[in-house]
């Protein structure tokens, strides 16, 4: 009986040690994943900082919401570009593409509120919220780079303006929901988010662009 009791006690000790080792292994794996995510975030921050005229604040929450619908990578949030930097970006893109600077500005304001680290829950990135397929189409290497992002976003607007003969309702509907959905209804897709998106931008442009 004594031997049996000792054996049971030893097995219990071994089981506890095994559980402790397993927990330690899981903790190490979680730490490794967290470190990789942090390294990725820091690279994105460095990419944005290189552009100049941009301040990066440290944690203010797990996700920080931009106006109106973009969020940011965890562990940090970017402040908006300075007005001078934003104006220069928009004007340069307008000159290169022939797209109205007011339109580019309005789209950026709606998409990211001029925060270059914005990331939507669908994976769109940067100032003009470019999807991965759009970044690939326009040769964007870094979606968080303000120059690359705005250049590609303006080029996409130019493409859509030509496709829809300047009809801003359809252009903006396609920018938000995709050309397939816009073409399917021959207008603005009847999606609440898209309808609100189009109305907000056209409302902001009304004093300047619309008759």
C-alpha cells in the first residue's frame, strides 16, 4: 500500500510538471506571435514616419476609429497628416491624373480622415483605403505610404470617371462597393454603407463641384 501511495504521488507530481511545461510552451508561443505582430507594426510606423510631417502616438486603445469607418492597426494610432502635407499630396495627385483636387480630398476625408495608417475591417489600407487587388493593379508596394496610396487612389478615380462618363454617383458607388456591384444596378448599389458614403461625399462637394 505504501508503494502504491508513493507511485500515485509520483504520477501526480509528473502530471503537474507536464501541465506546467505545456502552459509555459503555450505562453512562449503566444509571446513569439505577439513579438512578430509588434515588429510588423513597428515597420509600418517607420514607413509612415519616413514621409515626414507626421506624428505617431503610442497606444490609445486596442482599435481607434477614424472618421467615419476606418480603424487602425493594434498597438498604435496615427494622427492625421498636417494640412500642408495633405494639400501637397492631393494637389500633386490632381496634377498627375487630371482628377479634381476637391474630389480626391473629399474621398480621403471620408475614407480615412487623412490618417495614413487606417485599416478597414475588410483589409483596405491607407489614406484612400486601397484593397490588396487595387494596390497590385497600380503597383503599390506599401499601402501605408501616403504618396503611393494617394497616387493609386487618384488613378483609380480617373479610371472610374472615364468608365462612368463623369457620373459621380456611379464613380463613388463603384469606388466603395466595386465596379461589379455598380454595373449590376447601373447606378449606386443599394447598400446602406455605400449610399451613405456617396451622399456624404457629394454633400461635401456640393458647394464646389455640383451645379
